[in-house]
C-alpha cells in the first residue's frame, strides 16, 4: 500500500463520521442526515437525496428502525448490526465498512450510511433509485424485422436485456470502475465456455491499466481496443440492439456495457460485422445473403463512384460509350468549373445538409434535409453551376453511404472518399486503383486484439483451426 492510499480506520466515532462526510461531500444541497435512536442508542442516517429512493428509505428502513425494541431488548454491541440486518433489512443489500473514505464512495452510488454511537463500523444500505429511460426501439439502428427493444443508459437494464436472450449459466458479467474522477461502472460480458480466453485476458488487462480521468460514453473506450497498427477503419463495434450484441457473444466476442451509455461495445470487431444485421437471419436465407452482398456493393459505390466519375470524364473518355459521352458533353456545356470542383462542392453541400438535419429539432430536421437537397440541387443545375450527371453521381454516392447498418463505419468511408477524389483528379484511374490497393493492404494488416480484421467470424476461425490441427 502506498502512502497516498487511505488506510482504513478502526477507531471511528460519530464526530469522525460527520467530519468525513463534510470533508468529502461538502455543503451539497442534496445531502441529508436523520438522527434516530435504535435500541436506546443514538444513530444517524446520512444519504444523498438525488441518488436514493427517499420514500422507500423513510417508510421501510428509518421508520421501522426508530420503532425498534427497547433498550432492555438491546443485543450485545458486537451483534447489533447483525440483528438490524437480519430483522429489519433482510431484503436489502448491505455491507459494513470501517474505511471512512470507502463509505462516502458508496453514498455516491446510492447507499445510505447508518452509524450507531459506539460502533466501530458504518452500515451501508443500498436504497438507490436512478431515473432511467424506458426500453424503446433503437434510434440509430432501425428495425424492420425482429425484436424492437433497445439498450438504455442503465447498465442494470442492459444486463437484463442480454440475460433474457441468453439464459445460459455460462453467461458472465464482470464489473470494473473506470475514470479516476467519475468512477463509472462498466461490465464485461461473455459466454465462459465460448469466449477466446486470450482475447478476454487482453481486454481485462487494457481495462485494468487504463488511465482515464472521466468516462461518460462507451465511445470513449474506443482508443483502448484499437489495433496496434494505425487503423483507418473502426475496430470497436457499438450497437443499440441487444440481438446484435447477443449474436456477437455467441460468436466468441466480449461485450462491454458502460453505465450511462445506450451503446454497448463488442470487441474484437471484424470487417464483416459492419455489413451484417440480425434481420438477415430473420428472413429467407437467399434474400438475406443478397441484401448482405448489396451492402458490399453499396460500399464500393460510396467509396469509388465520385473518383471514378472524375477520372473517367477527365482522363479516360475512351472508356465511355459514344452516345453517353455525347450526352455528358452536352450537359456540361456552359459549366464554368472542372468536374472535380463540381463534385467537391456537391459533396460538401450534402455534408452540410446532413449535419444540419442531425442537429436541428427532430420535427423539422428531416424536412429541411429533403427540401434543402431538392431545392439546392435543382437550383444549382438550372443556374449552370453543376451538371445533371454530376448531381446524379454524388446523390447515388451519398445514398449508398447510408446502407451500412453501423453509422460509424459509413462516417469513415466518407473521409476516404475525399482522398480518392483528389487522387482521381490528379492521376486518373491509376490514382483510384492505387488508393484501393492501399486500403486493401491496410485492411489485411489490421489485427484487433490479435484477430485478423478480414476474418469472417471467430466461430468459423476456430472450426477451421481445429480441422487444420486434425
């Protein structure tokens, strides 16, 4: 134990308890203290009204204890706390502590502290009540077929949602606290007889050695689980859908639940995960496979369409059929800007409209985005600022970017698209091919937690390894 750590005190009294509460919590307005007599002894309850169920505490704890037996019925002091727990607090979670610093930490988690004069320990009673959002349909991952429940900001609720879908005794939840200041509770979830032990140990090690000062959202943990190599693609999967996370747990992954965040993380995440949806297995197999490959095609369109359009129309017109080339040339007649400028202006305009639609009030956000895109696009074409074919190419690109079920993956692709546009405008098709080759090599080099990023699934990988070993 270092000199900076608090040493438990076994010599505590009423004044030391009050002094520690005052030192730790100050004069905060939600701190309450109630003095009562229990078996003739003076006792004091201290709790935070913002973190405890005050009505329940008063009716089911403080009132019964204040009416406890007479001093003649008082048990021995070394049995007093046990008598109180067994006779009056049987259904509540309790613990005792003689560490003055520890019990104030528990008060911040919704515990009420009971100190009885002459005792050497403080009795902590769990009476927390946190207002939480009801379980509703996910907002960022729409559901067409399948369960419509979504994670909430309550870790206990999220654990319950996972338990209901995987009713297996091997399902485990491990609790940790992260954030030197915030002390945020996080939970590791895995199926004990399925999870890759090496991966689980790496995750535990990263969490235990993290140096975060604060943690408010699960996305703040992304940097802990990034691949050792610089990764341009997301390697931490975040989802609001319990069925998504449960599928990952059955595929030997580890889920990370952060109290206060409606997004549950799944690590390690693989490239294929960002193109799968639980809905694929809720419908006809062939159609599910078709939709999945359609998402891959949409990725290529979103990534390469503007760059291919610029490079072909600027450097490789011989690849365009004569009739189509004539139509494109006629549409571009009178346009004062080069193709690359048209595309960049349209791309940036769509980015602004997307961001405006996201930040505006929900009632008007969607209508502003649609009306803005239609009005601005039509006005730009009529004014001779951009051509019809450029508007079609960029619009198809933007729409294709929304096909991926996970928003974070589509956001990364939007950034890569600008790089391909610049290379395509300078080097033509050679620049586009060079950029795509670089991305493929980069994908092959990513290994989150030692697992190749392009692996289809951990379960299939394990089966293939077993066959090779045999």
